C-alpha cells in the first residue's frame, strides 16, 4: 500500500470519518483530486469495512470536455468493480430561474444529486475531494465577501454528519505526486483557468501574490487559523444557544413572533448578544447583515422606549416595556412606515419543485430540501414538524410550495374528515396577517401538507410504503454576513 494511502487511512481512523459497515458515495469529477480520492477510498474500503459507490455530475457547462471526464470516471469505477451513477445537471436553467450564480446553482444541484444517490444506495456518507489548498482559497473567499467567525473557520472535515473530506488537510502537491507515482490518469477542467470566477482569481492571482510578497506559507497560516476558529466557534455557539433559551421567548403562532428580555440580555457579552440577535432574525425568516446586527444592538442598549427598526419584507423590531419584540404586523410585505396602519393585502408566493434537491424560497428567506429515502431514519418521529416524511409513491412531481389559497382543503393527519385550510388556521389561532407566510406543499391532486404544522392523510407513511420523501424547511444558512451559521456560497 502506497504511503499516501496509509496517511489517509490514519486520518480516517483518527477523525472517525467512516463506521464499519457504512455506505459511502464518492463524488468524482474526473479531476486530479477526485480521481485520487476514488483510488484511495477503493483501496481502503475493504480495510475499513465500508461500501463505496461512485457518483459523477456533468454540469452541462463544458460539453467539449464533459464526455471525456464521464468516460474516465466510468472506466475507473468499472476497473475497481464499483457501481457508477452519472447525471447531467441543468445548471444554467437553475441559475436563471432562481437568480443564482452559476457556481451557486451548480453546487446546489450537485449536492442534491449526491444526496439522491446516497438515498438510493442507503449511503450515510458522501466523500468529496476538497484539499488543504481549497481550504485556504475558501477562507480568503469568505473573508473578501464578508463573514464572521463561523465563515473564517472554513470547511469542516465532517459536515452535518454526512459530507466527509478526507483530503482537507493534504496539499494538492502531495496528491499530484501520488497520482504520478501510481500512473493514475485524470482530466483538467479548463474553467479553472477562467478569471471571471472569484475563486479562480484568488487561486491564480491573490494567493501567489501573498506568498511572494508577504508570507510564503500563507496557505498554512490560513488553515491553522481556521482550525483554531473552528474550536472557538463550537464553544461560542454552545454558549449562545444556552443564553438564547434563557433570554428569548418565542410564540411563532402569534403576531408577536418573539421577544428578548432586555434585563437578562444586557448582562451578556457582546459576542453572545450578536449571536442571539442573529438567531432571532433567522427565526423570523430574516437574513441580517452586519450593519443590521449593529443597529439591533444599538436599539437594545440605547434605544428609546417605543423606538423601532424596519427590516426586510415587513419585519419590525420594537423596544417596549423592557423587551425587544420581533414581528410581522402584516406578514411579509415590502411596505414603508407603520405596518399596523397599512392595508392588509398580502403577497403570495409559489415555487415549483421539479425533483428532489434544494430550492430557495426567496419570499420567506428560507429553503426547502427534498430527499428520497429507502427507509425511515432512526428517531424520525421526533423530527416532526420540522421535517415531513411522506410516502413518495403517493405524490407526483412537480410539487409546489406556495402560500394559502382561498378554498384550499385537506385531510389533517389524525383528524376525521376534511377541513378547509382557513378553518384549520383559525383552530390553530393563527392571525390573518400571518397566514400567507405559512408554506403549503401540494401536487396536482391537492394539498400534501401544511409545512411545519400538519401533513395530509393522503401521503402518510403506511405498511406498504416503499420509497420515502423527506421534506425539510429551514431558514437560509448565513452566507457573506453571518456570524454563526455555515456559509452557503463556499464549497
């Protein structure tokens, strides 16, 4: 066994990236890093007792190169006796329809495809080939765009218990040496030389300049800083979560939304205060900027009684009676002035979900994720209502996530007969001003679920259920301006 393979084995064992008997999807583009990852994992799979399957995504951006890349990956998988799943992703269409950059759209579709393959093979890990060089680029990218401690902590070796990065601490130069020594072929992506992409300019121009004029080991310095910040981020994140529970009262079914008790809040450190305010914004479907967090701090600490801030899409933050209250007086509406005196016309939204994957719900500042599973995960009952599990065979794509429409009816799970959705909202004491913000999942046959509240009986899990559709709705993770959530624009 080559010494490079032994090095990766030590990393996997030390970090406990795979468990015995686990199944893993290896994301292989055909480039040098991923081809090395494929060969290393194929050798270690019998040693560490895990199952491996290969997945290759064609982003349909470089048709003149894509065919050769797919052929190389398929031939390598075949020679190793591994199954290989390939898919062509409509990146340009996704970017155009959702208003995303090509890089962002490609990442969303790629990970959606990888998760779909993982579900099909009942895999619990997805291995990607990010290297130490990628980590340094990512940290600079996030710093340039603007981020907090969480962003500067870089990519994690194990993300969300699903995505593993065995090469994250290994330099690309060492990987290229392994490929040359073992005569492993690979393809080169011509788009990696195009300076229109910020990440490429960082790799081709900024990092070499920093190495030549400031610090020849700047990449290593960046990675060491990220490692330190990852540990500190875990500590501060835990402290902030404990403090949030103590000082914040949530009542999302009422127009009040949530309130922060200022007596307890004022005694906290500045770092914890910022994190609490950021989390409060996320809980209210608002993506705060650094400037808005500073404004909220000023309101809480020095604002006069009755002072208020007007944030995005109708979110109002008011200081009164020793509290700071977050609310949407008239739901998500882009209206200036005092919303309590504004008209009650509400904006609607409707997003088509063509297939499993991740979709942006811009009107709500959230995203919805659809995954196909072969079996229910352990403890799935406790994940409701944040995640909906339904019988995939009883729903039909394309699905819709949309706002409430007059005349909507459904069969609430656990209740007899059908009910108007409006009447259900009344029973749940949901104010009229809030109802248009509640997402409804539907297909051509009607309502599948009121997400976060109640599923319809039609798609309920039963003894004959085969494949399962998991639908998760959650606020967008912090990107350029966040303090505590993972940056979503990185790799």
